[in-house]
C-alpha cells in the first residue's frame, strides 16, 4: 500500500519525485484533479498549519475533506480503539491523514486499513510531510539540497520535525550543527545513524558561532506539552532565542526556518530581515501536500 509514514522509508529518488511534482504544481506545469476523492483528517492532537494546509491542498485540487479535530464528541470517548476508528474512516474515504500523540500510531493504522495513510505527526517520532515541505523550502531558497550546512536549534529531543528532517537530508551530504541544552540533545539513535552514514555533525550550546556558518538555521519551539516535569521546562524555555544580534555575521544566503508555532524562540525583529523564511515555508506546505495527496491517490507520478 502507498503510505507515507516515515522519512526512513524514502530514498533520494523518491524524495526528489515529491520535489519535482510540487515544483510542477506551483509553476502550473501540471494540472491535478481530485474531484470525487475524499480525505479523512484524523487529528487526535491540536494542529493549525498541518491540518489546514492539508485541507486547503485537498480542496484546491477539487477534493473533499471530513475532519475529526480532537476526540471530544466522538466514539473515542466511548472507548473505541484507534484501529476501529481507522477501519471505519477507510470505508468512508480514499486517504487518511492522521496525527496522534503515540509514537508508531500512523504505522499501526497503515497495517489495518486498505487506503493510503499519511502520517501528520506521531508523538515525538516522525513528521514526514513537514520534512518534505522543509526540503522544498530549502531547495527553493538554496537552489539545491546538496552539501549544505544546517544548524538545528532548540528541542532536538522531543522535536519530531527535526528527527524527520535529519533523516530526510541524509542522502544529500549535509553537515549538521545541533544547538540545544544537554537535556534536549538529539537522540543517540539518530546520532548513531548519522555516524553510520559518515555524515558530519557537531553538538554545541553556542548559538552565535553556529549561525555564522549556516546555510539553513532550523529553529524549534521548546515543547512544554512534551515535558513530564514543568520545572524542567522552565529551566530551558528561554535558553536559545534567535534575534538580529545572533544573525549579525550570517551568510547572505542564510534562511531561518521554523515549523511553527513559535513562542519567543525567534524574535519578531527577525521577521523583517532577508533571513526570515518561516511564513513562506508554511505557504509551501500547501504545495507539497498537494503533491503528496496526488501521488498517494494515484493521480500523479
């Protein structure tokens, strides 16, 4: 079955197929029509950009959407299992887009239904559609995905977007700099993967020096909802803030990305600089998700 669950499942050729299709859609070189197709958006966790960009993508391609936003007022509150909910949605719709707080939930759903499943985030594990829009944003701003210096800042332990992005960039010979407090460092299993692939990376707490060599600075929110202990969150929530001073010696081609929402980890003053690209990045989400839906519904190569 044609699912999108993890960036680990995609090779370079498959990743580039998404990039090229998105580019064709954005430039009007291909016309996709999903009229008669129906998407189920099952969002067990809060979402603004991911859910709305998927709905926008589907509707702009003339498809339709049914949504479950949270579990209030649904049979989940009566004890219905995830598998049963998914099996019912698979009988109603042509594709399931799911966000769930439990790691592995999307893959589990993909094993019990007979329609394509797209992972819109499973706990702190994976967020492959975010990674594909991040790659598309990187390609648009840098002209390539190859041989780039990428600095990732903030919550690298719980941040599923950075986990997916590191795996997504791995085929393209990146150099990574991981900026975080030790308590939120990139997980060891991901570091081992990078070492096994001979991909260069460094860990640091020095945000200013890492900014000067970066082509891409990818900033993440310290996720309060992922912390079991509120006091631990309070210790790290304001440690890394990207402002104009941090970017003072940045390269001309640097772009600052963020999966959003931001709290205070990027100062508002950065918005008016040529480095800011996070709002355009969010807009790219509609384009790449149009490409994802078209591919997984079998109407485009």
